[in-house]
């Protein structure tokens, strides 16, 4: 029972984390315009800057916090981060300048680096052949949060641009209290690893994990794929407003539908898919579906067609857990926190690059002076990047097979 309650806490933690993102996403364009007094294009640029700052903190602190959890345990890291996260949302709720929003994103990026600790906890309690499917549960929890967050955020936006932040603060506080009572420690003396700053910094962690056979190319794929996939959280609100004339409510609904799809795929469908075709084929299938979906969204002009593509875009999400499962199986038990910290930092580096790259692409192809009007251009760029992921993965398949089957 305690293990089930602990896993429930972990999944709720991921739900709340993704809810926090989804809660504030529908109001970010209006909030930034309110604070800065500028138009939507400028708001998109500031949104990209804020997301990049958030990602810089994740990059810097992901391996450090992951290594700390390998040394001191998952429980204190997760509970402390939730408490600080709640305070950060309060700060965002009262922020009246762009500089306070920046401070909020700095603190939020550090607390969000504990996603690696949550994934390490799941790895701790999973058998090797269960890891990819259980990482799918994390993806499903993220999808559930993506459903609830934008829907609730869209509703709360009617009460003001600050209301979603207060709601996120309350949710983080509630789960912190729940975790205090139900979360046992999974790091025992048998797998506890001494903390070393040489391995806890991003570059040191990359070097050490990259020395494991077959993982360097997978790390490259994780990075490129994260850049491509960021087109959804990074551009969707601006894309929907520009291309389809959607307001915060409809943007929230559309993101909610996307989250439902991810929850169904990663919570229910990924296990039979993995049993039938295996992790390596699941990666290729997921990436191929993403390429098609990105191209379709790049040219779509009808909002209802974009919504109809949601099941397809969600099905592509099988690639992420399959990749993560392959990498987790290649690492030792006492490296799970470090590995998940590296993955978190790779995602963070991607989200340092992606917001600026994708929002600037959106701005360029929607600027009045540009002769080419193509709001879907960021999705086409993501399609090209995902094709690159497929090529790198196919080139690495033999090394991966030898590692997993050897």
C-alpha cells in the first residue's frame, strides 16, 4: 500500500508540474502584454526569453539535484522543491514587472529540475524490462496535467491573468503535505553514491554518462527531439491566436485535448506497443509519426483540422519513454539520479535553444513586412529536426542492440 501511495505521489507531482505549465500557458500572452504594454509579437519574444531563462536553470541544476538525490535520497529533494515551487507561484501571481517574472522563472527552473528525481524514483522501483512502460506512466501523468492545466487555466483566466498562479501555488502546497506523509526513501546504502561536484555539474555529468556504450548518440537524439517537440508548449498559444483567432479559452481546450491523447497513449497504449514491436522500433515509429504531424500542422489553416490531428500527434509521444527506457537500462542502479539529471539537462539545453529559435521563426513569418506569411513555419522546422533524429537513431541501432542484448 505504501509503495502504491508513494508512486501516486510521484505521478501527482508530475501532474501538478505539468498542470502548473498548462495553467499559466493560456494567460502568458495576455500577462506579458499587460506587463509590457506591447503587442502579441513582442509578447512571444519575451515569452521565449522567459522560457530560455527557465531552461538555463534546469540545465545548471539538473545533474546537481539528480546527484544530490543519489547521495541524500529522493524524498528530501522532492518535498523541498514542492515547497519552494509553491512560493515561486505566489511571486509570479504578484509580479508587476517583467523583472519579477524573470526572477520567478529563475526559481521555477531550479525547482523544476527535480523532474529528474521523480524519474529516478520510478527507475528505483522498476524492474529493467518495466522501465520504458513505467516512464510511460510519467508521460501519461504529464498528459493528464496537460489536460487539466489548460482547461482550468482557461477558465481561471476569465477571473484575471493572476488567478492561475494562485491555483498552482495551492496545488503544489497540497501535494507537498501529501508527500510528507506517504513518500518512503528508495535510496539505500547499497545504491547510495558519494556526491562529487566533478560529476554533479552538467559538463562532468555529460562526460561520465556519455562514456556508457551507445549513449552519446541517444543523448544527441534526446536533445534534438526536445528542441523539435518544444514547438507545442513554446509556440502553440501564439500559433492558435494568429492562425485561427483563438482566445485563451480555446487555446486551453486545444492543449487539453492534446494532453488527453498523450495520457491515453502513454498510460494505456505504450505497454502493448512495446510488447509487440519493442523499444527500438517504437522509437522509429514515434519519430516518423511526429514528422508527418509537424508537416500537417505547418500548413493547416483550419482550426478544426488542427484539432482532428491531435490523436496522431499524441501517438508520436511513444518515442520519448522508449528512448528513456533504453538509456535507463544502460546505466547502473546507483547512476539513475545522475542519468535522469543528464536527461533533464539535455531537455533544458534544448529549451534554451528552442524558445528563441521557434518564437523568432514564428515572429519572422508573421511580421507584416515579410512577404511570406506562414505561422506554421516553426512546425516545419520541427519536422526537419525530427528527420535528423531518425537518421541518427538508425545509425546507432547496432550499438544499441549490442548493449541491450549483450
